[in-house]
C-alpha cells in the first residue's frame, strides 16, 4: 500500500481512482464493509482503491478540547488498511486552508484536479466543504456534471445497532470489551513502545512495562486483563492499568502492564496490548500499601480469568 502525505505530493500518475473519504477511526466492521465495496468497484473499473483521511481529524482541529478519544493512532490505522488490501492512502493535513475550501472547491480542486476521482463512495452521514456545506445530494449533482460516479454506503447494523466509532468508544468506556471487539471485528488493542518509568511498581513488588499513549485522551480507563505481544513468541498474560494514576498524582494518561512470571529487558520494544476484560475503574488509594494490596487482588482476578477461559 502506498502512503501519500499531503495532496501536494500527488503526482500526475496518481490521477484516476476509486475513492472513499473519512476518519476510519478503529477501522470497525462498518468501515470494513465499506472498504470491501470500494475494492470491488475499483476492480470492476480497473482503478486503484484509494482512501483519503485526515490528520488531525476534523473534530481535533475545530474543537480539540472536546474531540472524541481516538480508538487508534495513525500508525495502527495504516497497518490495518494495508492488511485490507487498499492500494493507496492519501493523508491530508487538515488545517485552516483545507477547512476553508468551499464544497465546490473541494470537488474541483481535490476530487477532480488533484485525484481525478472516477468513483466516490461515502457514508450515510458524509458532509464536506467549509461549514459542512456539501452532502450526498450535492456530491451526486457534481458527479453528474463532471462525469464521476457517486455511491452511498448505508449503515452497517449489528445487534440492532449502527456500528460506528462512537458506539465502539462508548462500549469501551462502559467496560464492555466484548461488544467493542464484536463491533470492531477484532479485539481492541493499543500499540506503543515500552518506556522507562519511575520504577514505583518495582518498589511495591509489581514491576510494569510503561507505554506512553501519545494522545490527548483515551477511550478507556481502569484495570484490565490483557495480553501483550512483542515480548515473546506467544502473547504474554498480564494485568494493566490505563489512566492518570491518581494515587501518585499523575497528570497524563499512561498504560502500565504487569506481566505475570516474566523476566527480561523489554525497554524500547514496540508492543501490542490486547484488552480482554475490565476488572474495575481506576481509583485513588490512601497509601502505596493500599495500592499494593489492590494490585495483588487485581492480579489474582486476572489469573483466575485466564484459568477459566483456557487462554
């Protein structure tokens, strides 16, 4: 899969494509159905299947303090899109200049002049252009005028509910890891590099691998049963805390993973943490001793989960 960062890096040989546009946060089952349809139509037309997405995401540009928590970082998103067989991803810098494009200019400058789109597939809530001035109807009219095909993907329903990034986010915040995985079509996981911490976990008998999340906010918090990939030939079981660590007056979100019966230096490793089950919310304790006692209970509960599930 070819990644193009910025419309300015598109070249004449990139013109002509079957295109879809969106954030694709989580690349959930609704997204996957949409991308499968895009690939099918691209194949029929003999065109590359292209995804256009944005960094930052539009809500992060317009209302950064209220923007929803990302389900995944760009790196993880690109890895999944590559696995799904997309030909090209165009990552557009969403800034003041791009946000100011009128709906008409978006069609002319981006879809026609730059991408040469011949097929455009959008979601049922798609809007584009300054002040969200364009919608499916205006895009369809533009397609008729300029000679490109426009199609709309209806909602993907599961368990009687529309699958969306918002629905996945809400499930994670409630601790419903199973529902989040069903809507995603895969277990929910977080990737990152193991960093040095303050070694406080080691001092109370529960050393942790610390992963900085590098995002304004996260879609889940609390204590979880997890498995870590990237430290051994097979996934390694453990228990993890996601949050700001109020007992030690933390201020930014951190993922701390205590691996069971593990010995080895993993600092600097790029790892993947899969969330299996939520044990409890994050909470403040009156002392490190009280925290230590609770971690012991959490570890015991996590081991019981693994024993009962046969993982």
